[in-house]
C-alpha cells in the first residue's frame, strides 16, 4: 500500500515514525514539522515556531514529545498531541541533527560548528 503525503511547501529534510507505527512526523525546509496519520494520510498537526529550515526530528520513547533541530540555531521540544512548544534551546550555530535518550529528557544535538550538545530537560 503506497501513499504520498502532500502539505509541505518546501523540501522534507527528515522523518520519524511514532513508536506505535501509526503516525509519522516530517521536518521541512518550510520551517515546520507535520504530523501525519499513516492509515488515513491526514495531516493531523503542523508545528510552527522555527524561523528557518528544520533539519532533524526525533521522538521520545514514550511517543509523547518531539525534538526538532533547525538552521535558526535552535532546538525545540514539542508536545506531540497538542503541538505546544514546551522548551527552546538556542545555540551559536545551526543544528543539523538531534536524538533523544530512552529517559525522554536527555537530548543530544549536533551543530554545524562541530559542537555536540548534551542537554537535560528539567520539569517537563
């Protein structure tokens, strides 16, 4: 069963599947992320807040939160179900990649400058 999801206005840079395999989140050069339902093909939510291309996306193991890395020098932490921006970390250069540890609060992210940041979210 093939399906094409249309909705971004620029290139898609990264995708991640939810742990249950029912949805996918895409990161785009249109400065947004989108949450798609794999069964229906529906665009369930658009995450807006970055001011430049979103290069990477990762999901927490519990499937409740999203981390995004952008050319706007920020990492953003989002609530998957509401689209609410929970936290932002500003770096000194564009972020090209990110990952979330199994604990759901430790984030690793790589900057274009060659730095790797290890962050721990508090009170989320």
